[in-house]
C-alpha cells in the first residue's frame, strides 16, 4: 500500500510504501519512499535529501533507534531499521531538503 502525503508547505508530494505486513510493533521496518514536486507528482526528484523521524504525541517521546536511509540511483529512497517499539499512535516525519527549501510531510500510523 502506498500513502501519498503532501508536504506541509505544499511544494512536495511524498509517496511512502508501507511494509506488506503493515506497521508492526517491535519489528525493524523497511519503507520505500519517492519524492516529487506537487505540480509534477509522477516525476521522482533526484536532487533532494530525505530525513525521517517519528514521535508518539500522546506519550511525548520518539523512536529509540536511528533509521538508515539509502538513496537509490533512480532517486527513490529505501528506509530501513525503522523501529516502532510501542503500540499506539505514531507520527512519521519525512523531511525533504532541496537547496534552500526544507518541508515536512507527516504520516499518522496506528500500531497495535
């Protein structure tokens, strides 16, 4: 399943492919991520950087492992070792950097 998330400033669209088994607690997860301009959403950008963080707003804490992000030659990203260690509501933050611009796209996931 692909999630399509506009960035908060409206410049980008972030597409995130969730793991086949969904967002499972206590399991290192891997995600595929594509970034495009909002006005050209089918063209993957190759000149952006991506950072990922996650937070549990109701518990006031984040993740306790740093995910690895690998840029592929086609401009997509592979995120590995995303570890959501508790059940509940998580916010995943995808920070897209391109030149002087940084915008965040947020994805809410519920983990059982």
